[in-house]
C-alpha cells in the first residue's frame, strides 16, 4: 500500500501545474529545497520518476501524468468533503478561495471586505493573476470561483455578469486632446497607444473593438501591468486604454484624464465564473449571491 501524505500531493500538484520547482515553491510559500525533498520522497514511495529534466526544463513522465490524474481527483474530493462539512456548520465558519484577473484587484478587496463583515467567521483567500492562469485554474477547479472578463465559450464554464467594466482612453492632463469633446475615432489613429500584453482581457477587447470600427492603431510599448501603463501615460509616452476601475485615484488627483472619444467607453462586464456542474460550498454560494445582489449588472 502506498503511504502518501497530503503535503506531498499538494507539492506535486503545484510542481506539475507550473513545471517548475521555484514557481511551485513561491506558490506554496515554501523553500525550493523543501519542494524538491517532497517530490523526491514521493518518487521513492512510488518507485518511479515523476519528472524528466531536459536542460533547465522539467516534464512529466508517464508515471507523473498518472500521478497528476490521481492527485487532482484526491485533492478535489478532499475539497468537496471540506465544503460538505462547512455546509453542515452553516456560514459561521468556512473558507472562500477567490482568484481574480489583475484588473479586478482594484475593487475586489473592498467587496471581499464587505462580504467578510457580514460573515466574520469566513477565512478568505484571494489570488491575483492573469487571464491565462485563471483559465488553467478553472480547468482544474483550483478555486471556488474566479472573477474575470467574459471567458471563452465551450470551456464548460458557468459565467454570470455582476458589474459593468467600462474601458476608457486615458491621457495626461496636458495632452492636446484633453479638453476636446466628441473626438472622432479617426483622430485617435494619429496617436500612439501603450497596450497590455497579448492574451489580456483588455487587449482582446480593445483589438476586437477597433477592428470592428475599421480603425488601425499605432501601438508603442507593450506592458504587462495596468500600473506600468498608467505611469507611462503620465510620463507622456502615449495614450492608454484601461478599465475605469483602475484609474479612479489618478482621476481624482488629476494625474490622468479620460478622453471624450466617440463610441467610448467600450462597455464590458465582470463575471463570476466556475466550472459547470461544480458543487459550490455554502460560503461560495453566499458570496455569489452577495455579488449579484450588491452589483446588479
């Protein structure tokens, strides 16, 4: 009989998902040697190597692929058991795990704080990441719910909108267009835009909108965070397109302005997302209802 520990399974799952000992260590808040030791002990118990290393990259072996299938099933069953017991205790205590797109991190802490004040016994875990990682986490049911822009269809996901997410064009206050009204889209073609990385929800929505309008933008530097784009726009490097949720402070302090451009803002929505058919715990169901009632889209 195999004598495996829950810690070994969790470490293995993190390494197999990231294909990196260092990233797994960071995710689990462990040292890299501690992660390597757990994997070594697991391989010794099974009697087969779970990973191959080619250069600096690691890959799952055939045994590793089988182990990944079993570990995910075991961890998912344990999560379901925890949810059932939490339901039996009611909402006096329990745990809520939420993963959010980076842009949603500007407003989700306030909503989670409000929810936690209603249910002070709930322990909340908030993970901020990019859209690609969110979709991977949803595929593996690594969290209770995700908060993101509309996910792709045909992925077996249930997505319900709960709040508007307007995308606006931002500029420094001294920009020549800052005081103009009803700026034509054709005029925008003369400007350079700072853009998010390929695959981000904001980038996808921006490109889809301008393609539908027959507008071709000049793009400058590609940046991986909203903060970097805001700083670069303030420095006069170009214009940006960001969610209005991300620039509230800069607008209030007059470090940035929103340009009055025709057909803007691009109106999107925020969605609460989970796997179709996933059994939500009482806590997760209460949080879902809280969002839908507090922010009707």
